[in-house]
C-alpha cells in the first residue's frame, strides 16, 4: 500500500475533515488483499468541510481528474455547492470524494 495514501488520510484527519473511508482502501485497512489505485472517501460537502479538505491537500497540487484540462482545485464557499463528487489527482495519489454511497 502506498505511503501516499496514508499521507492523504493523515492530512484529512489533521485538518478536521469529516469523512469515512470507503471503497478498496477501506477493504485493505480491514485486511483485504485487493489492490487499489486511489483513496475513496464519503464526506460532508458543506463549504466548511470542503474548504478544510482543500487546505489539507493544497500543497499536493490537486487537480480535477475528470476534466479535460485537469483544472486545479480552487474551491470557494460559493462554489462548494456545485459539487456532489470530487475526483482528484494529487502528487501522492488519487483521492475520490463522494457525497453518498449506494449498494
């Protein structure tokens, strides 16, 4: 497992981001041998939480992975309400943030 993934999680925790680990990384944490290429989290998409997330990873050059121009992450209190998911590339790995998970 990449140390970058642990770095991402540590940064989120240290910056007070409200989140739960989901997806493949959650399985790995519980002993699954599945190999994952990203960290998936389900989080509160309130401006306070998303701005804390942005602060946590700002020095990792986060970009929107799903945009053709790979735009830099530049959240403001006003733009936070536009998102339900964030699919980000950072210098230490991919971080996928979702508002909810379904079965």
